[in-house]
């Protein structure tokens, strides 16, 4: 499912602006090998269409909430992704720079545009919280729930050898 919006019905004159409140269907995201699901899948968005003398300016603003695993501890992470993006469609485009790929035959693919905008706004790592302690590299337990350290020599065979020597005295 996807959300689209027809510009044909607007019949804007140069200088006129139309604002539309939309519910945009967002797909889930594949990121760093994990899946992130928008909750809700229908995101409130504000679309603004402004007719200029030479073309149309399109603006889209929304805030997506993505749910998925934390990069460090694999616990539940909820990420708020606000986006505010803009596209331009020239009335008589001379090259592709002046067109938007989301507009085909006066129909704007709002879902595709929103999906790309959110994907571009994602951080390098999605975390459950900025200071997530992650998983213990030694035992794999969640360091947020059970903060702990391991005695260095537990895993170090050289200590075992030293202790064996000491026991012999
Ligand atoms: Zn985490
Ligand atoms: Zn541990």
C-alpha cells in the first residue's frame, strides 16, 4: 500500500499555496541487517504545494517512529525521525535536475518520497538510548540490566600459570 496525492485537482495559480494534511503509509526499513517497523504505519504528514511562475515547489514534513533492535544490546529501540524535505518540478524542465522522481503524471508518490527521506535521516547506529552499555564481550549478558566486569585474570591463561607456580612454593 502506498499514499499518493494528485496535483491535478489543485489548479493553483502562480504564487498560490495549498496545504494538505495526509496520513502517509510507510514501509518497514532494512537497516544494518535489521528490520525497523514504523509505528504507526500511517504517519501524519504535512504536504505543501506552492505554484511558482516556472514550476511547482513541494514540501513534506513528518515525524516517523521506528521500532527495532538496538545496535549494541539488541533490546527494543524506538527512534524518532523528523524529516522536512523539499522537491521542485519545473513546468517545462530542460534537465532532470529540475524534476522530482516522485511526481508522475501529476500524481505525487508521497510514500516513496517519505520512505527515502526517512532512510536518509537515519543515524549511523540505532540505539535504545544514547549511552547504551551493550552486551558484555566476555559473557554476552546485557550490561544495561546487569552492569558488571570480569576479573582480568579469569580469562588469561598466563595467570593460571603464575598461580600454579605460586602453589608449588
Ligand atoms: Zn541498547
Ligand atoms: Zn560479562
